[in-house]
C-alpha cells in the first residue's frame, strides 16, 4: 500500500513545482502511511495558504475518498479537474466517490441516486477517453452501468424505465466483456458478468 501511494505521488508531482509547507509534508506522510483522517486534517491546513495548489488538492481528494468522505472528495476533485482538466485519475476517483455516494448514502432519494450514478458513468467515460488502456476504468464503469440499470429497473411509478434499464445493462455487459478480453482469468468479473446477464434477462 505504501509503495503504491508513493508511486502515485511521484507520478502526479513529476512535472509539478510547489513549495511544501510543514502541513503539506505531514499530510503527504499521513497519506502514504494510510492515515487518511490525519492526512485530511493537515492537507486542509496546507490549502489555507494556497487554495489552488493542484498537488495538495489531489492528495486531499484522495484522502477524503479513502476516509469515506465521498461528498467532500467529489467537491475537491471538482477543483482538481478545473485546474487540470485532463487528469484521468481525478475523473476516476470523482466517479468512484459519486458511485459510492449513490449506493452508501442512507435515505437518499431515487432521483438523487440516479443523478450520482449518471455522473459516475460520465466521469469513467471521460477517464477512458483520456486513457483507453486502463482496464480498471472499464470495470468501474461497468459497475456504475449495472447499478443504474438495476435502479431504473425498479417498478416504481414515474421512475421505472425499461428502455434505460436495458440499455444500461447492455453497456455494463459490454464493459465487463472488455475487461475479460484484457484479463481473461478474472473470476470476479466472470461472476459479475453472469449476474448482469441475469438482470438483463429479467427485462425480456
């Protein structure tokens, strides 16, 4: 985990010059150590002196996401993307955060859940446009398509939409098949693909 986070930070900051404050350094260390709540605390303080530092914003969004503060992660990655509009990793994590918000927020209205899932699909699609070789993007978009298809397949008056549910599940299946074409031995994906096909069959 530490190695992955260290490599992530190296890649992200490779062409970025910034003045590190003590809060920035402590936040970065906490992130690498997996102490995301401490990372959030320190990185928020670091941003008090420079709210447009894209490197700090990215680390803060990443820390919010791993601390399960998904709404704050979405808001922070909004700022990252406004400053660095071709950062596929920012689109990826904003999509993940939106998908988690849709599925993990208690008492959320179906209309709000629908908006969040559509935002997640849009973000994963944008990330794929930027980096079409990243298999995890197709996998996560497949999950978002599946969740949206299942949601629109609920027979709730003025909400149920068979066409949207069917179309979304077909897109889900296509993305899972894409993942398997790249990594054919993924038993988890084989299982999820079978489930998606079963969901689709229910609409026929």
